[in-house]
C-alpha cells in the first residue's frame, strides 16, 4: 500500500508540481493551502508524511508543525525559500525531520521523502529484538514507540526516537555525530549539518531533568554521544 502524503503550501503551482512528482511515484497526495487547513485535514485523515511550507498565511509552517506534534509522529519535511542555517535549526527544533530549500529538484524531493518513509515504516511495523529497555527511570518501548520518564509519557519526534533507540540499544557505546547521522538518516554526512546536535538538544529537553547536566544522553567530548 502506497503512503498517504499531505502537501501544504500557499503557492498552488508548487503544490501541483510536488503532487505530480509524488503521484508519479505512486503516492496518494492531498493538498492544503495553509497550516490551519492542514490541521483540519490531518485530523480527518491518516497521513504517513507531511511536506510543510514555512511561510504561509493564516497559520505558518512553524506553528502548524508544533500543533501537529502535539498528537502525531509522522515525518514532517519543511519546505522553504529560506535556506539560511538559522531557519533550518528553527524547523528541526519544533519537530521537523528534514528540510528542503526552494528551488528543489524532483530527484532530491523524492529521495528525501523515501528516506523518511523508510524510517517511519520501520519503527511502526518491525518488531525489535528487545522490545523494552529500562534505564533507571527511563523506559523505552520499541514496539509501541513509547517513552516514559519518571512515570510520565514523553512524546518524541520520529528522529528523536531513532536517536534514543540507537543509543539505548548500544548502551555504553560512543557514537560520533557522523555515525549517528549516517545510521539514522541513511545518507552521507555533511560536516556543516547540525541536524544531530539539534535533535540531541531537543531530546534532552524532553527526557532529562536537567538538560545542561544530562543523566542519560551524555556527551563524550571530542568523540560523540552515548547512554
């Protein structure tokens, strides 16, 4: 069964272009012209991935992403003419999994969509060898994609969960930023890419009592991260 994808952009010509690219790959595509419209459609349909423009009227992409993340974990790819590093970081901080700058090519778009869907489907369909890991007052259920810290359930984005899973299943092993990126994103690491660092920061904000003095996801200076 092909994935259901929602394309959100206030520019109809861009929506139509992306729809053509995706439908040529066999995906089912719905469209929304702004963040508010997207939220209504998401609440009425099941989506495997959302492509979300940043600058839109009524409700912008950043605000829409934050609202989506309150209830849903499907991958979100931000789309924007702004390609400055600060905007990429902002998008990843509020829960996006990837970022594509306009203008973009069909091959890049499809490659990123497929990569995100592979990760999402893997963690929603494949059983893990060890379904539950408990580290002090942190419990991770790999089958249900649930994380409980100090007795309370914590909502993680797919990428945050992927990072936590990788580190938890290899407890004590140090992963460099490059190794984490290539293991989780399944693509070659670019030195300037800050995605891993941003997601680690977000993860710590959610599971650590004191993110500046982490108990679980520790930094091994000059090497990488470990649990």
